[in-house]
C-alpha cells in the first residue's frame, strides 16, 4: 500500500475510484521531519548557531487521517541546523514497520524564518524540501515549496501554511494549526507544559469515476480541493535543560472525499525526544 491509497465504491452500474496523490506523503510523512518543526524554537533561542536532533515515534500509521487496518508503527529521526540569522537546514528520514523496505524516504529541507513586525508576534517562513524515496512511484511529487505565517499572542499561537508540490503531478495544500500553551511547572531545572492543538488540512485531489453505459465504460476525472483531515492533539512536554521530551495523543477526524464512506475517527500515541546543542 505504501504512501498511496485507493478507495473504491461500487453501486449497481457505477464504480468510483478515489486515488490520493502525493498529499498522503506530504501531510503525514514530511511534516513529521520537516524544518517547520524547528520554528517552535526560534522564538526562544539566542542569536547563535544550534544543532537540534529529534526522534519521533508513532504507535499507529495513518494516511491523511485514514486508517486502512495495517498494524504498523513509524519512526522519524531528524537533525536540524539553525544559524544565528534564522536560516535552517533539516535532514530527516522515515521508518515504517509494515512495509518493505522499512526506511521509506529521506528528506532534505532548507529555509528562512524571521519576525515581520516590531512587536515580534508575527513570523514569516519560507521552506524548500526535496525527498528521495526508496521505491519509484510514477507521478509522485518529490519537491515542495511552502510559505507560512505564525502569529503568537501570549499563550495562543496560530500557524498557517500554503504549499506547492511538484516534481510529478503538481498539487497544493493549506494547513492551519492553532495552539494554546498551558504552563504546569516552571523551574530552573524542569519545565512542564501542555499545548493543545487543533489542526486543519486541505489538499487538492483527483477523483476518477468509472461510468458504465450499456456495454461501454468511460472514465471521468475531476479535480477537487477540500478539507482532508482535522486533528485534535493534546501533548505534554518536559523540558529538562537541553533535553525535550513530549508525549502526545492525537485524534484524527478525516473528511470523506467523493466516493469515500464509513470513515472512522482514529487516535494514536506519539513520543518524541529532542536534544539542543549550542555551537
């Protein structure tokens, strides 16, 4: 099944086939190791160079919030370099327990982020990503250009991203994530906080309808742009010096594409470890 999924609906003389394109890889895999993750640090970092290494573990694999009944877990290691002027590079990879080969992709990202107002509450970001997959899939986009705006007001933060996917059959996506930070403990040695998140994801998809007329069949393709998934996440984060630990439960609520039925909400647990190194 890998990174593409096909959902088929057959009713009397009409069959409709839905094929998700690169959106599954982009929204689920690349975001897990993307350079955008380092932006959470930039607000709080001093003007110097850093390395930030992370490992993320998910106990269930979903594709655009959809559960296809394949029991597997995923691991995403990554390392980021952030310089004093807010330029950054990120190298990440993805491991899936239920596919062959297990190491599915490597992604290299680079970008720039900075505040665009004097109060330093609004941050703009531009990121380019290139991905190499262990297996060739026709028309799979392996490049992405995205731009984002992040607004922070006290404990509330909202981040909106627009992205263009290319290298295969080009498409685009929009995501919006809203966070609210609640501090549970703030001491010299340990900080504990929770940061509930509401995530919305929209993407362009192509639906192909196989229509039978008498003894003849014809295929009608339609491009659609709609909300693919809604996520509600409740993480608890422990900051211990240069170490970050996060335990997160995420509930995915996929929005049906034309022809999809009986989509269920699915939840999964994530655990991540990060280490920050000042250079």
